[in-house]
């Protein structure tokens, strides 16, 4: 059952973790619908929101891999309604 979700991530040291973050995201390009990134240089951080549509297992796998990157904090909001595709 597919769901819509938003994965929010805070990269606390973007210079050190951005490349690994992007590599993980590219592994899940099939479920990604959109991405928005906002650099906050005065805080030494970046905020990224990724909108996805996919199976819960895939959404959780992406969230887990991103959360395992050092200096990355991740939270996910998942729709209650199933997406018909």
C-alpha cells in the first residue's frame, strides 16, 4: 500500500555530509516526487524536505539510511490515506 510522505532532514554540517546524503537520496529516486533545500549558512546547517510516494517499507528504508548519516537529523510524516496508483 502506497502512501504520501514528507521526509524532513537537518544537515548540521552540510559540507561533511551532503555528498553521502545525496548518494542515499539518489538510490530512492523512483519514489521521490520533489525536493526542496534551504541553506542556513549562519547556523552552519541546511534544511531539506523530500516528498515521496511509495510503499511504507521503502519510505522507512530511505528515512533510516538518511538518519544513519552522521550530523543528519531526520523526521518523516506519512499520510493516513492510501494512494491508488
